[in-house]
């Protein structure tokens, strides 16, 4: 979450928030980070009167990005840990470093430690709101308090992984039929005291400049160049999302994330053939 003197920004997972946060913190003198993936409900009272900005992404695209990003983190962590001796790894952990920092409990459990492919893992993520057995298993490993970590600092809560979602917050998915993305969207933006303006990831850069202009935030030439020309952030390597779905799995996204699909007019698009 980032606050400015004109608006507050809520950073929804894997939806362009890293880029937006970087722009705000780099170019707006009043911008400061409140916490890592803090939900709107955690916004300090001093900022309650400000407009709220958020981001949203095509749910079919989200699951592909989430899977490959988490898989990449897991592989990097395992490679790094394997290069350490047992004594080095023990000392590194004792210094406050988590050998698997940033890897979501959800991903670790529902992908069986990264051994399952995209389709099987995503099927489990989509059914989390109706699969009490999987949910109970994950809740037992989730942190019970908010972690105040920064992007690169060690975790401050034992067992912290990735999303900064508490066990009691994830528990609200039970019986809802929500997929993971719908839960995260509700969790991050719930309790809004007014309307939230959403940037679409598909047109993120233009949308961001338009929003800043509407809020009378001057976009300097340097800022505009950064927004329009800088590289993507926090990305993973994968093909167009449509290549990872069969008809049944694509329909399951529409079933469990249908409210978001309808609200923002998303649909399943076929990518260009190579």
C-alpha cells in the first residue's frame, strides 16, 4: 500500500501493483509505503478521506502469472539453498532470513511443492472456496498477525509467506465459491468507504497517466518517459495465458471468478499462434 497527499493506492497481487508503486514512490514527493500488500482495511485513519486507486487483471491471465512467478521463486530458492552448506544455511536462517521467503503457503501446498503442473494447481486454487479439506490444511500454516516487512527485509512473523494474508482473513473464503483471485480482490478492497478507481493491467501505463492527470498530479517529462518506456517489473516467463487452459479449466475460472469477469467485462482471449 502506498499513500500520497492526493490518493491511496492498494497493491493487489500480480496485477501491476509493483510498477504503480515504483512510479509513485519515485516521482511523487508525498508518496510513502505503508506496508507490504496491506489491504484497504489497514489504511491509517489519517488517509480515510482520500480517493482510492487499485489495479485489476483478467482472471485467466492472473492464474498463469501467479503460477509461473511462484514456481520461479521456488526454483530460485531451492537453487540458492542447495549452494549453501548445512552450516551456512543454518547461520543464514538464524540471522532472520527465511529460506523460502516470498513463496506463498497456498502455492507450496496446492502445487505439492511445485511438483504439479499449471492445470492441476490452478484447479485447486479455483476450488479453494468450496474445498474445506484443502483450506483447513492451509489455514494451519498461515500467519495469524500482519507482517510489517518491506520488499527486501526478512519476515517479522514466523511462517510468513508471500501474500501477507492472515489465517482469519483467508478463512473468509470458506463456502463462498470464490477462486483465489476473487478472494484476493475482495480481501484487498473490502471495507471501501467510497468508490475505487481501478487501472486495468492491460492498459496500465496509459490508465495511470490519465488518473494522475485527473488528480492534478503533474507528470514531468521524466516521469512520463518512465511510465511509458520502462521495462516490466516482477514478471515471469510464460506464453499467452490461453495456451495453458483447456475448455474445462477455462470454464472453471468463469465459474469461480465470474463476478470479477462480469464486473470488468473480461473474457477468454486466444493468443496469436507463433
